C-alpha cells in the first residue's frame, strides 16, 4: 500500500506526484489512458505574468506561487532529467480590435499595473514595429506584457514523468478508476480496471473526468468538458517573437519556427475530434493576423478537453465526509499554468500542514 494514490496522470497529477515524492511519500499515479496525453498535452503553455504587489486574492496568490515555481521547476527538471521544457520569457501582446475591446483591455491593463505587472500600451503602428509579421489594419491598440512566458507542454510532461520515475513514483497507464470501497470516513481501496488498489490517501486529479468519479462518491460538482482545437504550422524561420493573444485565440511562436494556433471553445461533451470548421477558422485567424504565415507548412491539428467549473475556480481540497480523499481538478484553461502551485498547496494539505493561501474559495462544497 502506498502513501498516496493519484487518480489522473495529467500535469496536475504528475506535478503533485513530483512534489509529494520529494516530501518522502510513496506515490502511485494511475491514468485511464497514456499519462499526460489529454488537456495537459494539448495546451499552448502560455504563462502570463502576475506581478508582486501584495494581495489577499487566493486565486491570484495561487497564480503567483505557480509563476515563481515554473522558472524554478524548469531549471530543476532540466538538472534532474536532462529535458529542457522550453520555458522562456518571450513577452506577450494583447490585441484590441475595436473601441469596446480597447476599453476592456485598458481596465485589464490598469489591474495588471496595480498588481505589479509591467504593461506597455502600443498603437497599431507601434505594434507593427515590434512585431513586423502582424497586420495592423484591424487592430486599434495592443498591450505588451514584457514578462509573459511560455513552455512546451509535451516536453514539460516528459520531464515530469522522468523526474517522477527517478523519485520512485509508479505511473500506471491504461488503469481506470471505477468504484470506491469505503469504511466509515475513509476510502479503503479504489476498484480499477486492473484490480483494487489501496492507499493511505487518495487524490482525484483527472480533469474533465473527475465529475464522474466524484459523483460516485456522492459529491456532485458543476463541471463540464470544453473542447479546444489547436493547429501547428511551421516555417523556415521564426515568424513571431512574442505570444499574440486575441481574446480566447492566440499565436504562440516556438524557437524552431513553429507557431501554435489556438484555440476554440466548444461545448462538445467528451468528443475530442477536430473539425474542418474549427481548423479552418484557426488557420484563417492566423494568416489574417500574420499574413507572413500563408506559406507556412501545416503540420498537425488536435483537440483537448478542458475541465470548466461554473464559477471559473478549480476544486482543491479534501472531500466532505471523507478523511483521506482529496480533489485537484477544474482548472479550465489554466491547468498547466497553475500546476506547480496546485501541487505545493495540495501536498501540504495531504500532509496535514498549513498553507499560505486561503483554500476556502476552492472547496468542493461550493457546488
């Protein structure tokens, strides 16, 4: 029997395994499919800056903790595994296409500045000077965040898997949690497709699929999958230097000339297929915004299912009526971004330690 059984091998589950194994816990991770191949793998790896002005907002505190840890973990994972996860502070642009959007972004920029984030307001012409590949004719203004960063999701997951293996974490692919054996206030075993597994503590981290497992524990939650389609194109040289954010869509330039184009937001249930309409829309967006991408080579497309909650906050903490069961799920578009901070606070909760962040807003009892 291990100290901790983690149900779900995405970036949150693997980060929790990485953190808790460092604290000396014996850990096993199970995943219904290949670990790290769902929404964690499908994302763009955008890491917005968070500033350092003191705040009492628990979500912003979690973002800040994660933001600090990403740079630290990238260095540490590279040292431990030899895998470079692609972390770099490339900067980001946020585009306003009309007066209304500009007004909204002005207010957002004000909030950014108040939190300590460096923001530069640029006219469309100034934007074209700093990013010549962009077409300014449909842009009113843009806001440049110098410290926006990125990492490459598949590489980060590869590093986490390698680091977990080095720390003795057992990661089991193709093992689905199905039912729970409960005595009193404790889960004594998890019935899986590979047989029963016992652990002293259990944490559910399987993203959009967590709702089903929580329901079997009598814990209803307001969470659903939201499909996000992505496209990858490549050229002989980098077309952009900065991440370009246009509402929910974006262009993320990699250092090797590839550009990641995302993303749709679709209520399609657990259907992870890409569609002609979704892919065409993303390609049209990319070449309209950056005409230099027209000759870029189409490499591939894919989709992931983001776990969205009703209020936009993840579920983090111990399950009601159970003393040894926890949940860390529902991060929507911020799973990778919040994963190291989530791992740290959940590790402390599981060990019975205090956290520096007020966890009450994330409690699962809120519905």
